[in-house]
C-alpha cells in the first residue's frame, strides 16, 4: 500500500509498508535572453509547451517536478537547493542558448546533471555538449522514459536521438501552473513539407505533417482556463486534401465544444492558401478562431522563389486576405526583410500592399539565419555573419536584429526603414482607421479588438527599433574608432622613453 507524507525540508517521500522511498527531483527550465531588448512580447505570456509536455511524461509516483520559466521569474541558483536535484532539463531556442549554457554551468558546478533539448541543441549538438552532460536531438516523447531510467541506473548518455514521434504519444496537458499565464497555447500538429530556406521547422520536426488525435486536442483545449488561446501549429491548414479534411474535422469538434459552453477565442498560423478554403474558414470562425497569421514573407516574387516558398502565390495575397476577413477572421500579414532579392522599394511596396489589401495588422521581421537552415549554411560559408562570438552572440539571432550582411542594404538602413514602415502603419489616426475597417470587413467585434491589441504591440515596438538603431550606431562608431587607431603610425617604445 503506497502512501505519502512530507519529510525533512518539505521533500515528498513515499512509504511502502515500513520502507521509505525518496522521490527524485526534476527541475525543468526555460531560459530567457539576458538582454530585455532581445525578447518578444510573448515571453512570459505564453507558457513553454515543451516543458509542460516533459512534465506530463514524467511519472509523479517517482519524481517531483518543478517548472521554472524565466519569462516569469529569473532563475537564481543561490536560491535553489541543488543538492536535492536529481536532474535538470533545459529547453533552448537559439536566442536563449547563451543563457541556457550559463544556467547549465552553474548547476553542473553543484553536481547536478543537465540535459538540454529544443531547436538549438538539436541543430548544434556538438556545441551544446561543451556546456551540458547530455543533449536530446529532436522530439522527447520517444526517449524521455529512457532518460529517466538512465538517471536512476547508469547515468546520462551524451546523446539521445528523439527523432519524430507519433503524436498520439503527446500527453494531454493538465498542469494548473498553465493557468497563471496570460494566454493559453496548444499544439495539434508538427512538421512542414515546404522547407523554406530560412525556416528550421523541417529540420527540427520533419517534412511530413503529423497530427495529434482530435479527441486529445479537444480534451486539452477544454481544460485551458484562458479565454484567448494560440494554436502554435506551423501551418493549421496542413498540406493537401488530407490537411484540409483534418482541419475541418478539428474545427467541427471545437465548434461542438463551443456549443457546450466552452467559449474561447483563438488564433493560429497558416499558409495564405487557407484564404481560398471557404468551408474551412467558416468552421474556423464557428470554432472560435478570430485571427490567423499568414507567412507572406515578401510582396516580391523573386524573393519567394529564392526562399523556396512555392506555396505562396503573390498574386493571390490580397484576395486570400480579404476572403479570410470576410469570414470574420482578422489577418496578420507577416513579412521578412533583408533578403538578397529585395528591391530598393520593398518597404514602400509592402506598406502600400498592407494598406491596399486591408490586412488587419502586420508582423515585420528581419531575415535571420538560424542554425539548421539552408540560409545559415549559405551565409556562414560566405563569411557574411556579422556576429560570430558564440555562444554569447546567439542572443542576437531573434528575427529582429541584422545578424548577416545583406547584399543590397546596410544594416542601419534596414533598421531605419523597418521603423519607418511600422510608423506608417501604427500612428494613432491609422490605428483608429484600421480598427474600424477591420470591424467592417470581419463583422466581428472580437476580431477587431484582437487585431487592435496586436497593432498596439506593434506601435510599442518602435521604441525597441529605435534602441537597436542606437546600439548599431554606437557599434559603428566604435568600429570606426578602432580602424582609425589601427591606421595611426606607432611610435617605437624606445622613442617614447627617450622623450620622457
């Protein structure tokens, strides 16, 4: 007969008869970049799904699990009793890598074994192994039980190959810690067949889209407490007829849940061809969807060809945006600047397009070569990376900073043009007009309000953009000063001593 009590220091212990079995302690950590100017607004508002999946996969009869999200509270090693930790698991995106390694080093100095997972160590496992005991490459569902068994028996292996697992192994999340975040989040699929040159999804999650069982998605969605939820799928519509049919089935199930009184609003991401799927859009609206991000990337066909995003038909952008909004769903038009094929007027052309298409809001990114992508390989081999003091410089690889030399722009021009474009779309009079226009186009007050919230965040980013301009100007002055010093003739030390 098992029963529980709390022992010394509040640590939970298990009893079986007269035998005491101490539970092991697992700490799961989501790091945050050290500079507050290098993080997105979502940090701390959306819970780290990967850690909650690991938590759900961990047997609670053997392990105490603690989740530490630096988006909410800074990790302080001095406030943690490291002697009681049996294993630390850290999840890392590229711009979080330096902080992840710092935390790992502090824990390992205190004798805590550390395993690192996520997109960055999956792309660069050799780098990661210099700072941690073990690396999980790929997805954790298939190997997490082996990791825990090794901690108890033999010790961690250097590498665990997670691979691409069947998503019926993804647990339904129920941890009440999720309730403390501003927004809910849920994943219903993984993988992408399009393999764009700038995107790491295909290398991380595979080229075949895998879907979670709809019953699991509905059950998890039911228990999300937040009123606003983000579906983190990379492409909600999936690929081909199978993707379309699956999206329909899921939305009908969510619409039925809504009729039962589980009334939430949600947003997601999709390729722009979703805009031609009237039946899917109709059921998305009925299911509570009020916003979708279209990865348009560019209004220039040459750029679309260069980044290998053949699913994007530039001539259909406007039609698909407007049709989506006619179904009550506001569109975020997302673009990437700094591409080698960008025209000299790409910013002006993009602003004009956003206004003309009546897109509810926008997302303006700068091309970022992430490890594991073809873009990273190409610019690294060409010697075009601007920041290579790794791991510290990984912070800058965040889709907001210019981290490689563009062919047709100077970095300062890119920064200033992006700030100009945001200003053209986010002034107070413009925001008022866009909000009223979105309300008219969607006939949905909720969609218009959600779009307004996104636009207000975009407006607040102007100060972030200005800060980046100032940092780069300071960097340029320092480089110019160093170059000037290098050009000055040096007086021999003996001559200096004679002058004294």
